[in-house]
């Protein structure tokens, strides 16, 4: 991987993590809601499309940004899709995703300010 390709891959990863930090909580709220309006159903379907079509190797985030964030995003999403309900494990994974994405975003924001 060339330097330019690596920079592009890291930037793509950053955009995906930032997007997921917004979409995963929204998706969680929509999935757990009993009666969705047509607008909410459209949002839910669009979010599903994003994550159902994203097939990145979770190891990529470890290699590119030294984080397990892709694995966390995938686990949280699949737990929500499968509607396994709230378990201590699913809560822990969701919380871990929130903490790790916030940590990464904070680090990236600090780097942009320098």
C-alpha cells in the first residue's frame, strides 16, 4: 500500500466512524420503537442499506488506525438487526462502541486543530 493509498484509506475510515457515531444510535432508537412512521421506516431502511453493503475486514481498522472500531460497529449493528434485545453483553458492546468512536473522533479533531 502506497503512502497516498494509506492516507485515503485512513480518511475513508474516519468518515465511516464519524457517520457510524450518528447512524448507529439513530438506528438503535428506530429499531426499538414500536410504531414507525413512513419517514422513520425510510431512515431505518437507508441505514440498513449502508451497513448491509459495507463489507470491510474488521482487521483493517486495527491496521490503519490501531483500533478495533470496525469490529465494534459490525457487532453492534448485527445485534440490533437480529433484535436479540438488550442483554448485558449487547449493552457493553454498544457502550464500548460509543467510547471508542468518541475517543477516535476526539483524537482526530485535536489533530485537525494542530
